[in-house]
């Protein structure tokens, strides 16, 4: 099985091993119109790599949180590569996600792959059952290798989509959804582009999946296939983030979070070859909606990761209030209670969804869909309100503070130290650092993960409302009401 470039180690253990495994892959990554020579060393990209590295280091520091016994091999594997065997496994995923959000204050980029493997496992099982194919076996072989090597696998679902009112085959340009252009006895060739791909350049492999329900005329778009990130024919175009170039200015204050950030890029596939061993759906269009629904079911409660990030934001808001000497004011306490209430509301829905999981035919567990959609729908709103409160507590300096270069300037530094001090016993620099972190999370680089990804990731708000609407059992609820109101007197169920 070809596994990326020859330099990739047999097994990755630590965050440092992981970072080294990404070197020398000769990827075609463009940023600001230029080819990036080595993404690992690029100051704008590196913080996103550090965030993924933390998923490895957590597994070493706290194996009970981030590792688990593999259902495939019986060996301990990273939880991001595990097929969930019980509700407890799903709950443990959520606890790990919150922890990683707390440790990084950003998106650590591995949930899409985790949720892709789990949804694909049950869907390939059901495709095989209907069509006599052998997709699940192939997927198991692929996942076993990923577990053994401890690789990062990205899940690429979102196509660029063109005219949203048209199906893939109806688009003027056939490449607006990823599709198969050629097949032979060796495999398939893929063309198209996936948008907003979280952590794609930081992954070792990518699994491309359809993004929507498909019909018979969309057969060539019903493709699920895995390929190494450095496969020939792929171009990555890096998505820039608000305030991203601050990481290229040197210094550690203005960036807000110097160590960690998220990553999104567009992945353009120009006739990328995939051998049959890595194809997990080809033409079974009637299973595309099942895959999208199961994937989003897992993924919408994976957004409890944002509650870990929210813990950081609450801490920063509380610290900012303390640095200003107002922490005892009743409205400040109340606003921190409000932030906490919002944060725990999201967590409650996500973790309840995991607790109420049921086994699929394949044996892998699937969390509760209604509660997953409720969780994600909260996530499309609550971090925005939490960001508003954090900015309220921070004061206007969160968006008007002078730069680090001014703070360290021989003449201006002393002036700013004097005039930007809050409480006398808190160094001005500490105060500014906290404000920059709030800026980073609500207006800067990590607002991409904390706010916009919360809004659109795993589907924009309307996608959850559709799912909630489908499952809200209005007839049942009307019957309850009619019986108690005496409208349906005599009906006793
Ligand atoms: C930070 C970030 C990270 C992401 N990471 C990943 C990732 O790792 N992998 C991945 O696969 N995807 C990822 N996504 C993509 C995410 O799933 C999509 O953004 C989401 O599904 C919305 O698609 P879109 O961005 O094309 O928006 P659009 O589809 O253009 O939606 C814009 C608006 O139009 C509405 N709309 C869309 N279609 C219709 C229609 N037919 N009829 C009526 N209204 C419509 C929507 O409800 C929405 O309000 C990420 C997104 C973000 C922002």
C-alpha cells in the first residue's frame, strides 16, 4: 500500500514525530500566490500544525483521554482513529474534544476524519449488504494501517458546489462537484475541488466523500476515495484568515495565541488516481444521503470542541475584568455566569446525544441525531453571544490597543506601560496579552474556528433546522395535546 512519501515514518508517536512526518512532501501549496517551499516552517502555517501535534502529545500525557483499544487490532490507538463501540466511546470523544479545545483555544483539525471513518464504516456495511461489494473490508484494511502508523486523516466532504439550486450533473461546469473522470482495472481518477478543508495540508491522507443526496444521473459523483496528501495532481490553495500576517511580524503579543491556530484550504484535484483498494463507494448514489446524514450526525455533536475553546474565552473575559479591577461587580459576575450557561448548554446537548447512541447494523454506534442537531444549532449562535460578552468585559482596548512594537519601543513603551495599566499590580503587558487573546478568538485568526466554523461547519444553520423539522414528531405531539385537552376524548393510547 503506497503511504505518502518515502520519508514518512512507520509509526508516529509524539507531536514532534508528527511535525517531522510532514516535512519534504513536496506538496503544491499556494499562499499569497506563491508556492510554499516547506509548509512546516512557514510562520503562518506552523501554529495550525502545532494544534494537530497537541492531539499526539495529549495521547502521551493523558492516554486515558486520547487513546483506546482498537476494535480492529486490540492494540491501543489514538481515539481519533477509533471505531466507536459504545455510547461511552462517543462520550469519551466529546471529553477529549473539550480538553483539546481548552489546550489549544482553536480547531485541532482531526474531528472530520474521525467522524468520516465512523460514518463510512456503517454505510459501507450497508452498501455491501445490498450490492455484494467489499467496501467495508477495504475500509477496515485502510483504517488498520492508519491506526498502526498513527496518521492524520482529513475528511473532505464540501464541494465548491456552483449554483446551489442545481444537482451536480445539472451544473454548467461538471467539475463543481468531485467526480470520477475515468475508471480502469487499477482504479479511478478524480476531478473537482473541495472547499474549506480543515487541516488538509496537516494530514497524511484525505478521504473525499459526496456532500449531498445524489440521484441516478449523479452516479459519477457518488465516490468515496482515500488518497495521500502528496498524491500527484493535487493543488492546495491556502485560505487566509483575519489578522493572519501578524504571525509573520515576529513577536508574541499581537498574534493573541502564538502557538495555535486552525487551517483551511481549497483542495483542487486534477485527475488524481486512486487504486481500487482505497475506493469505498463508487456509483451507489442511493447511499450518498445516508453517508451525509450519518457523518453530520457524528460531526454536529463533535462541535462540543467549541466548549473547550469557550472555556478559554470565559477565562480570558474573567481575567480581563480582574485586570481592570471590576471582577466583583454584580453585572460582571452575571455576564460570566451567562457565558458559562451558554457554553454548558452546547456541551449538554452534545454529550446527551452521545449518551443516547444506538448500534448500527455494522455494530458501530451512532449518536442521537435530534440532539446532535440541537447541539450544532446552539453552536451556530452561542459562541457569537459569548464573543460579544467577552468583548464587553474586555473594554474597547480589545480592538484599539497599540502594537507590540510600540509597547517595546524605547520611548513609547514607558508611556504605554503607564497609561494602559489597569490594576496597579497587574503588568500592562499581561493585560494587553489577555485582550489580544480575546481579539484573536473573536475577531482574529481563531475567530475562523470559533465563530465562522461554528456557523457553517458540519452544515449551515438551516441544515440543522431541516433535520430537527424532520424528526420533531408533530403528529405525536398534537395527539398528546388533543388527549389532555379533551379533543380526542375516548382515545386511550
Ligand atoms: C472554518 C470552516 C471549516 C470547515 N471545514 C470543513 C472540512 O474540514 N471539511 C468539509 O468537508 N467542509 C468543511 N467546511 C465546510 C462547511 O461544511 C460548509 O461551509 C457548509 O456546509 C456550508 O456550505 P458553503 O460554505 O458552501 O455555504 P453555502 O452552501 O453557499 O451556504 C450559504 C447560505 O446559503 C444557504 N443555501 C445553500 N444552499 C441552498 C439551497 N439549495 N437552497 C436554499 N438555501 C441554500 C445556506 O443555508 C446558507 O445560509 C468548513 C467550513 C468552515 C467555514
